[in-house]
């Protein structure tokens, strides 16, 4: 139901027009606002302008311009994650750097590569540009170099209708959505494969500094945390950028996951030529991040914290996220039915990826995988907990052979995380008819 209006309206018959109780003046705004109840929403809650519109406006709708919108604009669809925001208090976010990188490198009709489950916006940004994504198989450390090599070595240009892909988009640390983190050797193997086939790498690292302490289990002692800045830096898995000797890596970084998402400030690191081209694209799009945000970050990082203070903050985040990760893993151990659910503790980031053994569903032989996934999804919603369907993150259009759900431990308290997993487990038991 739409919220009450701040302006008194009087309907006039069935002509879809309305009259105001009086002309709106500057001095009259506070009084009219006072008549309206406060919004029942959290910080940055999901909202639409439709919530604030009256039933009728007295004006015809604007002319439609379908015949003038180009193919890219017409092909854009609402993102799956933002669609789920109707059940949330906080919306999802995305980045413009990836969009500019795509526009720099790829041409309509081409393919790019990514993990088989990937950041949904990476796929949704590419699609309107006429670019398809081929998914590389994964394990608990993320992208498999052997699968990448197989894709590139066996690429059938005639069957695919496009040349062999030469651009890789990857999230090496705390991968979204799987939470997987590529180890150092894994990253070196990926880089060598990129060299072998002359592949350029977009290394998206918003969670790089959210690498956590090793998971030791519910009753095991914790691993001692880094006691110095040097120990903290040494404990981080080296980035692909640090291994780059050819200038074939562009790394994308952001303050959104380590300071505040509302700052909308990030940066890219690449070779001189690529940065020059990136700047040219930036000049005719967003131009610059918000000046106010830059000023706030400068005051905090340079004038207040300095490098040492920022590293202290990152160490604090490492330990805080380790605690939250441990809470959600321990809750899964306690509350999820292991007959139908399994998981690997994440080593970085803010996501926990739960595999569902959907073939054990009572109707698995007759019910499609996506229908079973939807049943589990809504069972969670009915229990007051929201998780994200793994199918939303598929790089390719097919549903895949396995089923996953993405959960997060970023913003909730320990008690809320535990209760959410308990409710999710309760929903699973109901769907799978478990005692």
C-alpha cells in the first residue's frame, strides 16, 4: 500500500485528475510535511518515485520514444539483485569503472570470460553492449586455470560465431558471489594462462583488504592476528597486478567495502597507455567522483589517519570480519541440514556460499532446478530471511547443474546472523520434507 500523501488531494470523478487544497508555497512546505507520517524505512531503504505519486495527475503521460531508443538502451533489464531489494532495507550497489573498461576494450559480438558464477552487474553491463560472457569453472579457490586453458585452446570460432575471447573479468579475493579467494599459486597460474593466450585481465578487488584469519572451527583456538602493519601486509595474498610484467592487468579498487558505500569513490591501476585511455572515457561520463566525497576521504585518510591509521583500520576490519565469518560458519554447522547443504568457509570478503544438494528434493525427478531454487528462496522469505539465488550470478544463461544460495555476514549482528541461518535451515527442512 502506498504511504499517505503529504498533500491533501480531492478526487474529481473518474477523469484521473486531482486538485490540491491550495497552491504550494515555500512557507507551506513544513506544515504539509508535518501532516505526513515518517517513512517506515531504514537507511537507504528501497524506494520508488511511485511511492510518492498521487493516483492521478491531471496530465497525459509523456510521449513514448521506443522508436528512438537504441539497441543498447532497449536491451537493458532490471538487475536481479536490485529486484530482490523489495525485501531488503538496504539496496545493492555497482561501479562505473567496469562499464568504462568494457567500452574501452570490447566490441559488439565478442565474448569475454569470467568465473562461472560472477558479479551479476558484470554480466548485466556487458549484455546491452552485445557482449556475451563465457563462464570458467571454479573450485573452492575460485577460477580454475585448467578450465580457462581448455576454453581458449578448444574455442570453435565458427560454432560460437565470434573470435576467441581475450578479456578476463575476475574477482580474486572474496569473490562475489562465492566468497572464494584465489591463493598465490592459483593467481600465478591464471596469469601464465593469460600470457599464453594474450588475455587482458580486469582484476576487480573491492574485497582485497577484507582477507580474514584462517577458519579454525567452532571449538578450536583462533590464529593470532597480525601485530604489526608489516605482518598484516605480508599476510595478504599478492594481487595479480603485483605479478604483472606485461602491462596486461587493470586493477579496480574501491572504498565502498572498507569505508562507506555512499562515498562512491574508487580508483584503477594499469599501464600508462591504458590509464590515458581510461581518463578520456572518464572525462565524458562521470568526469570525477563527487568532490565532497573526495574532500571527506582526504580529511580522514591524509589529515587524520595517515597511512598508519588506515592500516590500523584495515587490521580492525580483518578481525571484525573474521568474527562475523566464524559466526555464520558456526551457525551453519548448528542449524543447516547437512544432508542437503554444504559450504566452504570464506577466506575474504563478506559472502557465504551455500551449496544445496537439490537432487535430494522429493520432486527432483519431475521439478526443474530453477523451480526448486525458487521454492527454497520463498521459503526463506516466508521465514523472514532473504538470501540470493545462485542462478542470478550465472555468467551464462543456463541454470547450471548445481544449486547455490549466497548469504552475507557484512552488516548484521552475531545474533541476527545466527537467527537468519536458523530460519534458512528451517525453510530447507520444510522444502525437503526433513524431520
